[in-house]
């Protein structure tokens, strides 16, 4: 039989902040603290990478140019590879991915899952606004190559393709996980989400329109946005009395699959 340790009381006579946040009996506070910590831990490497890009740190510059030059040479020698990367980067560009998530939002609204639809839309909008803003603030030029195999306008850091692929993959994964009841289907969803994110980012480096650090920055920012909005949604749904969930295993609203309109 489990015994409960009496809570540590603050001077006011109520349980202390530490007890409310880390006591397993106060699951909401614990999950919010862990989610906020996870988002912060993702933002730290992104912020560090941004500072290194702004400072034009020599080792990072050498790494970026080495990878870009190597992939550019490979692309010039393999036209079929260039075609494949161009098709991929166009099919999974930000606008098509946003359109897919928009269809998902409409579907969720038709099922009465208004909160879940709002979470999906908010995640894409927040990330979609942060990307261009950071591009302007950082102002990094794109790679300059002789005889480029592709061109792109605007600034380079962070990669909009990598960012939006991460956002869309995260949203689709966390919404659709409850519908994958068997583990092979869940593994397939995770593999698809990772492939969408990774290959879309790599296609931008392969085409010579982004540095490797631009793509890594897009990935990190996308993960941070998804983590932050998921933490907020988890708090929101908990206040409605819905059972706790582990988003990476259950999705953000598993009850919607069985009871439309529940989230």
C-alpha cells in the first residue's frame, strides 16, 4: 500500500511551489514543468547556434562551406539526384505543408475537436511567423556557388523548409497517433514524420540554397515551437478534466479518436 508523504508547507500554510511542481500526485504541475524544461533545452542550442551564425564563427563557417561544396560537386555530377531533390523540396515546401495542415484543421473542426484544431493552427502560425522574423534579424546571406543547380530568394537562417517540415510533421504525428492503435502503425507514423523532416532539410543543403546550420536551426526552432504549444495544450485540456497523456506516445488528444468533440 502506497504511503503519502505530507506536503512541504510554505509560510502561508499552503503546499510549496516545489511540492506542487514535483509531487507525482500533482501530475499537471509536474508535466508542465517537464514540458517547459524540454522546450527550454531545445531553445538553448538554437540560441547558441544563432549567436555562432551572427558572430560568423570560423569553425562553423568551415563546416558549412565544406558540406555545401561537397554536396554541390555531387549534384553537378548527378543530374538525376538534382531532379529528385527539386521534386522533393517543391512537394514538401512550406505552402503545400500548410495546406495539408489546413485540411487537417478543417477535418478536426467538422469532428467538433475545436481545441485540437486551434492547437494545430496555432503551432503552424507561430512557427510560420517566427521563421521570417528571425531571417530578417539574422540577415544571413545564402551560399554563393559557381554554376548553382538551384536558386532561392531571401535570407538563409533559419531554413523555412526545415522549420515548416518540422512543424507539419509534429502536428500530423501528434494528431494522428491515437488512430494508430498497433505499434507497427505507430512506428510507421514516427518514421514518416522523421523522414519528412530530415529529407526536406537535407534537400535544401543538397541544392546549395542553404547551409547545414540553417537547416539545423530550422529543425531546432520547429521542435521548440511544437514542444511549447503542446505544453500549453496539455495544460488547457487538463483543466477540462480529461485524463493525462504522454503526447509522444498517445498524441495530444487521444479521446478525439473515440469521442469526436471531446477536445
